[in-house]
C-alpha cells in the first residue's frame, strides 16, 4: 500500500463491520521529515493488521494471530521520538484485537461445536498475548 505524504484524506474509505477504516488502521500523527524513517514500517504494520482482519473473517485464527504478532513487533521499529507515542497506541490496539480474538475463541473452543483447531488457536492466542504484554511492559 502506498502512503501519501500529506494531502486530503481519502474520500472513499472502506468501512468494515466494526466501523473502522479497513484500508489503513494506523496513522502516525507527528512524524518528522514526512515520516521518511517510519513510512515502510507503518505500511507493514497496516498491511499485517488488514491481513489479520481478513484471516479473522475467514476464521483462520492462527494466521490472524500470527499477523497481529508480526505487526506488534514491527511497532518497535518506529523509533523517532515523535512517533513513540503512536507506536505505543498501535501496540495497545493490537493487544485489544488479540484479546477480542481470544474471547471469541474461548467460546468456540468450549462450546457445543468445539473443535481441536479452535482449542489450539485459543492456546496460541493466550501464549502470544502473554508474551507481547510482557514485551509491552518492559519497553
Ligand atoms: Zn515517524
């Protein structure tokens, strides 16, 4: 996805079921030098996030979780001081998304239609959440 330096907001932004802009979820607000250093990382984060949403819609939880995990660790590449707060916000958004997935999977792994696939994804969600929350705490 190509990021424009500035200019008017996109007129036709596609909304998904959550009312979020599914095109680029994350924006850097005060990037220095037009975000030269951050642009590629931001594009990667947005891409992984939208990939994770697509997987989620297809109930491919494992891949969805992995994409969020990738996006999470990439936020640490946003190292400009002006962007650190944005990166923190991105991480908490990613954590919230993972928590939503975990809740969804909890029901599916324990419900009437439980399957081994959902159980293992539920465990994966828990493991990933635990380690990224740990990571977010120390950094
Ligand atoms: Zn930046």
